[in-house]
């Protein structure tokens, strides 16, 4: 499989910079995501820095949207999650690959995919793409 990560365009840079969480260490990541899930927010985009810090762009999804978020994974782990999420009926929404080939991704249920793509686009972020390698 060949993956094309999301692109972050210069468009809406100010909005994005004020909307992302601050860079979080591994010990703060899970607590932040859990807290936000408890108040109805999910990460729609996640990225990991070369220093292994992560930051998120949160969104309040429509009722019934299902998702999975994985940050700071090696390619093999990422591909395992991608395969499992595809089997659960999710689509790869956003993907960040840092300079050390560390993958951070968000998958969402197919019926809410197009809405999520529009939200990403409003922040100047493209959705991830994947293609079969032949």
C-alpha cells in the first residue's frame, strides 16, 4: 500500500495555530485525548514532532460518528491499525508522517467521512490518500 499523508497548506495558518493543542509529551497525550473525548471532542488531525511530541486539532463530530486515533506509530504498527480499521468500516481520514517516519493517523466511519473532509479543508488540511501498489 502506498500512503500519501495529509498536506497542511499555508491557507488558514493563523486559524490552525490557534486551534491546535500545544505540543504534548507522551505522558500528557492520553490524558488530553481522554478528557476531550469525555466532553465530546475527537482529534480530526494529529501530528508528531521529531522530538516525539504530539499535537491535535479537535472537532465535535456528528452523533454516531466512530473513529480511531493513533499517534507516534512506526509504519508496521500503522499498517496493522489501517487494516483493522478498514475491516471495521472506517476510512483513513488524516495522516502525518514526521521526519523520522513516525505515523500519526485518524480514521472515521465511512458515513461521516465527507463531513470530516470538509472540516479538515476549512483548516487548510487535505485528507490522507492510499493507493494499491501494483
